[in-house]
C-alpha cells in the first residue's frame, strides 16, 4: 500500500497473504504455504484489537444521566431517557386556533351541531 493510504484492496490483501505464507511456512512450496494460510484465516473476520472503547467513569456517567437534567434540557428526553428529537429542541406551535390550556378544544362543531 502507499504511505498515505490507510486501506488496501482485496487484490493487495491476497498478495500480502502470498508473501506472508512464504515466510510463515518456509519448508513448504508456495502453493502449499498459501493453502495453509487460507486454512488459518478461514471463517475469521477482522479483529477488534486496538478499537477505542467507551469510558465508564463516574464523571461521564453523571454527565450523561438524563434523569438528572433540569430546565429546558429535561424537556429533550422522555421518561426512558431516549431523546425526543426535534420536538424536544424547539417549541412546536399549535395552530389549532385555540388558546393553550383551553379545556374544551375541538368541541365547537359538536356544540353547534347539537343545538340544531
């Protein structure tokens, strides 16, 4: 691979396996060594060694515990701690025509039709 490239193609991977098999299985022919290398990696995927893991410190858990949020930040999460998305970030306008807090919203048509 090139110096500035972080990945390789499948063809480059196969070439690398051929070179490694020669070094690992020195007493065997190139074809036998390659077959032995294929047996080693058969059924295996990429490893997870060196992958960054989440830190479980008391400080981080305190900062990410949504049950302790207050004020407008508390409105952004439901009871289970899952975010509400856009509904939790901005005030959604009610365009129903009723004043907020009016108990009988949506009953106008019922009352008018009931009097006729």
